[in-house]
C-alpha cells in the first residue's frame, strides 16, 4: 500500500532497479516479521488470553537486545541490562497470583 507513496517521494527509485538482496529482505520482512509474528500472536491470544499475551510483549525489547548481542556482537551497556532485568521482573510480578486480603 505504501509503494505508490514511496515512488512519489523518490521517482528515480523505481521497482525494477531494486537489487535481488532488497527483494530478499522484503520477502523476509513480509514472511517472518509480519505473517509469522501475527500467526504466533493469534495463537497466543487463543491459548493464554489477551491480558497475558499483551504482558509478554514487554519482553520484545529484551529479546532484541539479547539477539543483537548474540548474533551481531553488540556491546551491552549496564543500563540496558538493568532495563532488561526490570522488564523481566515486571512480567514475573504480574504473573504471580494475587494475594487475598482476609476480612
């Protein structure tokens, strides 16, 4: 849907000039990052419910950080590690059963 807008912004960048690696990257984005992600999101919604599924999306930045460290050799700053630990702590805290207050 955005191709006409992109071609309007950059008329010299026509579709036939795109390199094969660009088409491969586009196929990966469509296939893995969009279709598989939405499929797994819907499976999670059906199995664990909307609230818990939404809660676990808070871990997405943490996994991005970990994969960039493991796969790309990125250096992690202490503040990034602290943020990841806070994300995990928040998810764990929300998963604990609620305490009942006695009357």
